[in-house]
């Protein structure tokens, strides 16, 4: 893998959101988002990477959930080469294996249909997807450009 320093910093910041978003779909999306950024560093030239937006990654995620497997583009991004250390490579492969299992088992599909809002016992709602996307967007905006 040829992960840029800016991607590493972005991924570290995004993974911190797992503490705030504990539902299975959000956890999977956070991992998926991070894997996509690593895969983009591997597969796409800088000019093309710069055109990928958060909504594109969200669409890829929904597509993978809907079809029960990674799309062709995601599969290509997951074919990255061995990382700087074996431990980093093995950690990367473990995340991809977990995501693959989640897509194939179909458990995310039911959760995805309720990802937009969660009803609270006080009658209010939490807009999980919207809040997660806003938090990711804020982190992206705070990151220096490569």
C-alpha cells in the first residue's frame, strides 16, 4: 500500500467516530470509508482521488450492502499491495474480511433501512446517518489537502 500521510491522518480522525456511533451500520460504514481512502491511494491518481466525494463513498457502501458483496470498483481498491509492515497489511485484510462477511450475511441491509433515524424513548429522534455524514464532512474539511 502506498498510503499518504494525509490519508493516514484522515483515517485516524475518522476511526475516532466509532466511539460516538456504536450501531453496526455506522461502524461498518466508518471501516468502509477508511478502506476506500486507502484503496483510492493505491488505485487512483491524485487528480482522480480529489474528485471522489463523501456521497460517492456512501453510494458505494449502499451498493455493496444491496448486492451482498463488494462492487467491482471496491474489489479493485481492496487488491492493494503489501503494506510497509506485515502487521499493517494483516490489519487491513482483517477489516476487509469483516466487511465482506457483513455484506454477504445481509445483516447490514435491515439496519440500513433504519439508518436515517432512531427514535428515542422521549419521543424525539436521532438522525444517525445525517449526523455521521456531518461529522465525517467536518473532519474532511479540517484535514490539510495533499
